[in-house]
């Protein structure tokens, strides 16, 4: 054998790095490289999915984690494509890189797939667990593609027709969509899309119509709603606790119509509607006399319903007891004045808080601080009461929360074969 052929044969044997060293390299990369490595082969995936490696990837160190456990952002309703979505929490370098390079492009024109639909032809209605519900912006568009469920993480889209017997206008005031995912109670498919029609509340019989099976939009049930006669949605977003959906309603008859706030519920399993009274006599005066009903519902870690209201620069957290008949009780009062003075230099007095949107899973609140000639956007972690300022350029009206559990998605990711 010639020396040339020997050299050629020996050069084909490439050295192999120790497996532990490969994992050390992977844990020091970015989120995109981490996902590619976890998907490339079963042997590497098994090493990446060990408990010790997962903790190193997702737990925050001095410089932040490789990949945040959750991302929380705000999707404006009807905003131009240039301001399609903004990161609100966490504000770490790793989260900012992942958001800017691998998520935000799928919400703007030129991102491809559903991004173009979102930017110019559809409006954002609601979002849950990383999925976004879109609805055609123009009545002249094809009814067969009137509703779209969009996954910005993968670019996947699912189209459904508009309900035939429902008016095109009126969404957000008397009609809304609710998206349930496998993490919700009783959902065994990729997602379950419901449409709630509240126009029946104008009738003295006060009934709410629920539609499911979006391929044909069959009525799921028509539930009586005593006490909600002539009421409307305070805001279209719903909170899901267990198998029950909760909406905040305002108005009614026989009481202070404009200022009567209550919670309308619907149990997906039993298909029964109900009503939960709010402690109106214990809420700040602005909620009962001025029509300034800036209120949000939330879920707690133990699976109960919570409520957030504000007075000045104070945020009150209430909890609904499920173990006894004590009803609503104050849980915490968060005084934001001192942290806000540090976060927002030049903040005038007086100022007030306006809730923008709430991350139901992450329990993170996005709110605007407004004063004379001044406004600033702040994120509050309700559990830790930590706050940080968000770029003021992303202030929107009727921001819709977008949050995705990256850890659970990462663990469910399939291996390439």
C-alpha cells in the first residue's frame, strides 16, 4: 500500500469527545442549539433530559438561564406589524435572545406561515399556553377560514369556519372565544376551542350559548344565567380554574346597572353555568361609583380563584375560598409606590395604575402607570412582588397576554429518527 493511501485511511478516523464534555458544551450554548441537540439523537436526548441537566438549563444563575421556564409577552389588539408582540417577563439576556430571534419574527410580516396572516388579515382574540386564536379582520374574507389557531413556536396553523348563525360584529363585547389545552382539566386533545355568545343575556330568560367542535360549530349547550340579565363582558379574556371558565361581567337589572360587577362561570364537564358575586361593598369606591372597573381575575397555585383590583398605586389581591362559605377574603396588598419611584424616575404625583393583561400561568401582571403627561409600563410578579420596567414603546390598548411554558414544551419534544 502506498504512503498516500495510508495517510488517507488514517485521516478518516475522527476523535470522539467524551459524552460528559459534550453536555458541558451544550449547557453553555443558547436555546436554539440546546433544542437541536436534544432532537438530534436518543443518546444525547437522554443525557439532556436528566434532572440535573434540566435544573442547570432552566434555573437562573448570575447571568440568567440558558432557557427561561416561561415566556410572557403582550400581543396588541389591532396593532401594526412592527409592534406585533413584546417581551414582558423574564427580562434576562437569554429570554431576550430567544424572544427576538425565535419568536418575535413569527408575529410580524415576513415571518412566514401564520405570521403574515396575523400581521395583515387577522386580529388576535385570545391566547393560551403558547397558542393564539385569530379571527378574520374583514367580513368579505372567506368564512371557511374565519378562525385560526396559530402556534408561533412552530408556525403551525389550524383554520376553522366562522359560526354561521352568529353576527360578524360584536366580538369582545357580547361574544368571545376560549381556548383550552391539554394542561387544563378534561382536555385530552391538542386544544379545545369554544365560542361563548352572550347576546342571549339581553333576553329576560338570560341564557348564554356555548359552541364547540369548530369544524361544524355545534351548540355545546344553552345555559341559563340568572342574575346576568342585560350584562356584558368587562373584558373578553377568561380565566380557567379546573374545569370552570370564568368571565367578569358588568351591568344588569334591578341593581346599579353600570357598576354591578359579577363573575359568570361555565363548567366544561357538567355544562352548567353559574354566577359568583363579588364583594362590591368592600372594593374601592371607584369600582362602585365611577364605572372605573379595572379588575382582573387570576388563578392561584392551589387551584382557587383570585381577583386583582387597584386603588391609586396599591394593588389588592383577593381569594375566593373553596373549602368553606366564607367567600372572598383579602389576601395581600401590594404597595407599588416606592418601587415605582425607583423604576420610573420623574413619575409625577398623583398617578394611577391601569391593568393591561395578566399571565394566568406565570402569575405576572403587566400594568401601566399613568399621570399628567406621563406613562410607563411595569411588570409585577404577584408571588414574589418583584417589579421591573418594560420599554415604554410597547404600551398598547387592550393588550392580550401571550405566555408559553418552554420547559414543558422542551420535555415533550420528539426525537428525530
